[in-house]
């Protein structure tokens, strides 16, 4: 039996938008530079601050974290490569990431978990 009143809805997605979102989702570490306006708009300066001395440690992200580095120099090693993070970097660590942090200079960062 068919429903003659049923309608089919098609959504046309732009290929660039779709592939860009898939790429971002697949990437475990995303490093960006935000303007002061964007930092203010997101309320990042109201997020908690985390500090860490020079050290090396393993870490697993069981949820997504976004953070803005206020100070420091870190090399994060992942199965997909190495990422250098420094003052001014806005970083997204996606859920499921296993990595090793090599803190070369003491870190201060605003952070938020999702």
C-alpha cells in the first residue's frame, strides 16, 4: 500500500561544505587563530584557566576540548602526526584523541570541554 499524500524532500548540499565538515570531523587536532572580536564573542576569557609545568605525559580525550593558549610551547604527538602549539593558538582536540604532550615551556590556557 502506498501513501499518495507522501512527499519526497530533497536537500541539496554544496560538495565543498560537506567535504570540509567531514575533513574537520576526521581531524583530531585543529589549530586556528581567532581575532580579539571572536575571542570576546565566544566568551573565551571567562573560561577556566589550566596551567602545566614543563613535562611529558600521555592524554586521552573522552570529550571534545577547545582552548586558547595564553602562554607556553607544546608539541602534541598523535598517531596522525605532530602539532606545535604556542601562545595565541586556539586549539580543538576532538573526542577520542590519544596523544602525548611534550610541554617545552610552561602552559597557561583557557579551556572548555563539550
